């Protein structure tokens, strides 16, 4: 018979118990024993709820106090030398030091886990016990459990070589690759000696474009690891299709193979026919990355097609990937609309879907559940709660002219310069100012009803007045209102857009103890009323200097949400772009001469396969142009992108046709500007001159030196002066002196490059 399993389960707790305990430990409020007790309670609760749902085989080692890739580094003893670790095993405090840094050692780099919004700690290449302890813990409780590890190929790909050797870690014969396989072999042998039957090795790298060396490494690694006696390996890949890696994957000499049968559903039947009946094929039929109920009839169709090519005894059913990326429990969401509730499935609900499908493989069908699911799917397809005829007509009526500014950039630039009359090296900020305790307290008081609407507005007006007065005193050329009314760059807008919904406890882990509640885009998106105009108009009325309106861009508003799966992603992005376009036009009508649309997620939205980049970039750039093309030539459009590599997408960035782009360049010492120079980027650029992520306040001379570097590759007339990013997370004690020095640096450059 087919069996059910999960690849991983959310570890944070229904009410963020892990965050609270971990931060209490860091603060010294609880000891290590209390922290580990919380971890044990969460693991036991997770196993219990999966077992109660009917899941046959449970994951262990999917729990982490910080990050599962960091845990893997600890397990294989890969601790950078700067942490001066001398023991045979790596303890939790060392792991936290690697994640957070110490007085003497910088934290390990953090970046996105494939194309998700989860972040991992990057391994650095130049032995722990956690997995064994958790295996014993689950076994003692009587669970059929399966240890989960990051696979060797993926682990090697995730890391970076930190010396100057230029080593390709995948090339045959290098010591790094050989040593890593040997360590994995030791880990598997120990698990086998403890009584483990199955071990899951996660290899999402198989959804990527692989080099010949990477393919050879995969073959060599599993040829050796499969020889561990008494142990069955399941290699799990997810996040995309296998495509040209299908033959490699199907031929691995392991006991089980798991595929993402949501994103890679077209490959499921082919694999079912190619993989030996001695190998268990696990179908990830339930979406582990989104919040929508599985269309059980559609999933059963895939299951039936696979059953025609292999027996049920050689099939398993699970989620597409770990449920780490899903909120935990829908039952906690008592404030969501009843219509929306019937279409959603969080981690708990996905467990029941997995069990239903595993039972269906053995012709044990819960007909009541099947009929209820069919009714929910039908209601969603036709519901007026989702579908807005006005939005659809508006999209259908778009023409090429809606995506293009009235004049080309050179003409716009001339008119904008005439209107704004800004000096050489104009100074500005990225938008937000410190969200101090009194700001957060006032917002919380207003939402809780302790502060009246009038009292809250009076408070915000005073903060805006203070921020404007300070900016004028500092000498900034283009001002911002400070965004004191905003909680988050996505949530603030989503709360005011039709088609967005927000949960009460729908937390997912971003990294460490940083959790987010992504909005749910459930229906056609529109803007019922202006979102930012009131405070932007007020701010502009209080200063004679030009002021930027601040908005979040359509790609970011979609990328950082649970997006609807009943229409193409591109359609949703266009809807959001139209909503932002309405806001842009209203800001212009309110008297603002400059409007910034932040696209922090522009690059991170890139598909995993390069063959898919062109379609994505075409959609993303078109959405930005649609959002911004409705204004006059004299209105200056800015955008901001967070720290990224731009070389391979510079043409798309130019295609956005923003009048000015600001980017994070301080940490790279302006190296990122080389891509813009090589491309001969035609529009204006604001390279960040100091790193806002650090509490250090650089001297004016340091900023001036960075600006001077910028002038070596770009024309001074095209350069703006600004921090790397928004200043929301910093304190005024850091912000004010940093901005004063930034303005002084700009003035120094003006004297050097006087017209």
C-alpha cells in the first residue's frame, strides 16, 4: 500500500514559542536547559499532530533553533576559523555565534533559500550530534521516523570558497568534495547503527541548471552513500521541474525518490514509468509553499496516471517540499472571511490532504471529503468575492501606450532638471526614518483603541513636521515624509488593497527569530481609495523643497505574499501594477514632483532556470512601466533595489525606464556600479554611500571617497547621493550624524566637480 509522509514541518510553534524562548536565551532571561526544553516540547507537539493526522512516516532533524543549513554545517564540523572552535562537536552557542556574529567574529553571510522567502546561513569552505539525538528522541516516543539532511550536492552548492584559490568545489579530485562525501558516509553509518531505516537527503539543486562537474558529483556521491549497509536513502528534490536532470535523478541508486509534483507535475507520470518498482517514488502532490487547498480531484488524476505505471506499494505521497514555508494552523484564524477560509489549507490541513491522497492510492477514498473539496473548488472558480469584472475589463483594455512614458528619458530629464533645480550630486534618503518606540507605541495604541483617530493623526503630523525640519536643517535636497504611519512596506499597502487578506497568526520563518506574516492575495486586486496621498500631501505642504512620495512596487507586493494559484502570476502582477498606477497619478495630482516605487524583490523573483528568466523579466519590467507611465514628463520616477548582483539583469533594469534608481553599494565599495558602467546605463543612479545595516556612522571623508569611486565609472551629472536603504531600523542618534556627513560629502564632491 502507498504510505504518507512529510518532508518537514514548521518549527516555530503556533504562537511563536521558539522565537520567544530563543530571544529570552540571548537576553539571559532563561538558561540553555529551558531553551532546549522548549525545543523538545515543539518537536514532540509537531510529531504528535502529524501522527494524529495519520501521517505514516515523520521527519526528524527538520527542527532547528535557527537554520537547517547552519545545522548541517555544525554536523559536518564546518565552522569558520574566526570562531575559534576547538571541540569535536559543535554546540548550540557556537551555532548562534555563526548566525549572529560576536565581538571578534563577523556572522556568516545569509541569503535566500532558492526562490523562497526563507534565508539560510551560507557555508564557508577553507562534528555535531543533533540529528542522532532527535532520531533517538522520536524513536523513544514510538514514531516511525526518518532523519532529514541537506544533501551533499546541495550543501556544496549553497556554500562559498572564502580563500583565493579559485577552487570549483565540484571538480573531480578536489579534497573538499572527497572529504564532504566521507563525512556524510560517517553520518549515515552512525544513523544506521542507531537503528534508522530511512534517511531523507534534500537535493533541490536538481531543479537547477547543472554543470557537467555538478552532475558527476551527484553520481559519485550517491554511488558511495548508497553502499551504507542497513539504510535506505530517499533523495528529495523540489521547487521546480527536473527537465534535463530527470535521467540523472531517475538513475540514482537509492531506495526512494521524491519529486515536486506541484511545480513538476508534468514529469510525474514519466518518472513513474522510468523508476524501478524496487524504488519508492514519492509524489509531492500537496503544495508546501502556498496556502490553498489542494484540488484533490486534480491530484487524484496525477496519482491515477502514476498508478497505471507502477504498483501502490512503490508509491508514497507527501507535500511538494517541507511545510516549513506554510503557516501552521488555519483554525486560529477566526477573523478571516468565511468564503476565504473554505479555500485555505495551512500545514495542519495539508496533513489531512496528504493522508487522503495516500489512502486514495489504495482505493480507500473518503467520499465526503472529496465532495466537500469539489464544492470548495467550484465555489472558488465562480465567486464574486474573488472575481471583479471592472478589474478584468480594465486589464483587457490596456494598450502599448499604457506601458510607456510620454517622452524618452533625455527629454524627461531635461524637463525634470528644469523643474526641480537640484544641485550636482543631489542628496536624498530612501524613504523611511526610525520607527522609534514612541512611534510603535502610538500605532499599537491606535489599533487597540487606546488612542483616538484624532490623537493618532496629531501625533503623526508632529513626527512628520519634526522629520521635515531636521532634513531641511541637515541640508538634504529632496525630502521624504518618513513613513511613520506604516508598519511594513507590504502590509501597509496590502491592508488597503482589495483582493488582499491578512492572518492573525499566519507566521512563517524568514530567518532565525525573524518571522513574517505574508498577506494572502485571494482575488482580483484594485485600489478602492488613495493609500498614501493624505500624508504625502501634508508633508509637501510643509516644505518648499521637493518631496518624494514612497510606494512599494507591484513585483514586491506579489513576491512577498501568498499569491493566488488560480490564474497566472503575470496576471496578478498586472492587477497590482494598475492599483499602484492609480496611486502614482494621485500623488502627482497632489503636488509631488518625485515618486519612488521600491522593488526590493525584483531580482529575487528570478526563476531557478535561466530559460525562464526572459518571460519573468519581461513581465516584471512591464509591470513597473505600467505602474509609472501615467505621469507627466516633469514627474521624476525613482526606484530602489536592495543589495543584489545586477550584471545579468542590467538590460531588464534599464527596461524599467525609471528616471533614477538607488541601489545598495556601500558594502561592495561601489563595485556593483561596474555593471551599470559596462552597460552604459542611460538614466540616473543613487549608489548608497553608507551601510544602514551597521550601527557605525562613517566619516564624511569615507562617503566622499566612495562617491569619488562612483565618478570614475559614471558621469557626475547622473549621480545621486543617498544611504544604502531605508532608515526604519536605525536610531536617530545614528541617523542624524550619518546624514549630516553624507550631505557634507556631497558638498565636497560639488566643489571638486563644479560645473
